[in-house]
């Protein structure tokens, strides 16, 4: 891989809600899951105000209680089935492909870590024609619904020669900032995904409205 100097300001991109503009699919799939347990549908704005990690806590905010294990399993299956159907109509966030290409062409490195299941993630990323821009693509392994922190630790363990202290995580969720802090990396949060600006700002890290702003700021933070 080379030295950390070569990989200064390594970017770790989130996928859903960050590089992939899939808010419509996520909210649609969430409402399908809610319908299975009698919870009324919500809007994108409501989703952004209420969303949190771990996911069962998000469901608790809307149900008034934590889902039972059986309810969680049912909602998880329904969510992923509907999400897979609706994701096909989603595109990359505006300017994302060009931004990834420019970062790579400038000799900088970047990787992708998502809480989307690994076996589903890799072919999806490949299908959008951007896999070649990443030194590594990792999705979630194991049961869904948890935090990204342990996955981030695993991700960096596999990134040869890349230190978290010179890396910046770019994502759309407070959990991305939590995961960054867990490994000693910086974070920049993007307002175009799952959270409201107010909830992102509460994380205590920089918040931006475009991916281009995120990358420009990350370059400064990672030095």
C-alpha cells in the first residue's frame, strides 16, 4: 500500500444516505416495516428528526416501546425486502462519482464502510461503476441494527499502512462520528441523509451540506 504519507487524509465514505441518495427508498422501506406492527407511516422530515442508532431505539421512539425480538426480526426482513426493491431507482448523490474520481486521481486514498450487508453491498457498489476508486469496500457482517464502531475498527485493521489519525470519516449519521471517535479518526457529517442538521450538530463535529464541502474540509482536518 505504501506509507501513511502517500495516504495522507484517507477518506472513509459511508454509503447509504451519503454516496447513495437513497432517502426515498429508506423511508419507504421503513414505513413498510412499521406497517407490520401497526405503526403509522412517517415523512422524511420525521425520519430525520427521530432516527438514531441502534435501530431498535429508533423504533422505540415511534412505537413507545422496544420491539420484541420477533417483531424486530419481522421488521428487519420486511425493511430489507422493500429497500432492495426500491433501491434500484436510486442514484448516486449529485457529484459523488466525479468527486471520488478526482480524489483518486490526485493520488489520495479512500475506502467505503457501510452498515449495509457486505454480500449485498459489494455488487451494488460495483454496479454504480465506482468500486475502482476505493482501496477497500466493507459492509456489515453479522446481525443488523447495531453501531458502526466495531465495524470501523475492523475496517482499519484491514487497511494496511493507513492510520486512523490521518483519516476522516464522511457520513450522514451521528453514529459515523461515534465510530470515528472510537478508532481515533476525525469525522465530517453530511446533511443530505438520515439526520436533521440539528441532530448532526449535536455530535460536535463539522457539518456540511454537500459532499464536495465534506471532502475539502476532510483534506484540512486530516493533515
